[in-house]
C-alpha cells in the first residue's frame, strides 16, 4: 500500500473535518461544500488503499495516522489542547500502534 495514498487519505479527512467544523460554527455553505469534497476524497483514497491491503490493516493505519495528524493540526492551527497528561500518553500509544502495524508489513 502506498504511504502517499495513506497520507492523502488522512489529509483529506483533516480537510473535511476542519471545513465541517467551520460550517457547524458559521453556517457558511461554502465550508459545507469543502467538507463534503474532503470526504469524497476520503472515499477515493480509501478505495486506492484497499486495493493493496486488507480492511483491518488499512483501517488501523488510517485511524492512527489520521488521529495523530489531526491532533497535531488541531493543536498547532486551532490552538486546541487536551485536558490531562493521560490523554497525551494516549496519543503516544497511537504513535506506537502505527509503528507496530508498519513493522509487520502490509496485510492482504
């Protein structure tokens, strides 16, 4: 499975989530359209990833990478923070999980 497709899958989800958050707060229909386009891209890249890996592997990698990337983006761009040190440890476990999945190679 292409790491680029997995990265673009996660990036599309982040774009969609940020746009839909803006829509939810402002009611701006342009943000809704952008968010919807982000999720159309999610479907496209998910299909590309599933051509080369099984659902369990692709979903685990996508969930982990997306959570990590979106967490960093929310922290840096939106200034959002977690409430407890344990929550940051949880993000560390996500990183560990993605690393361990990657070590095993792609499952078909």
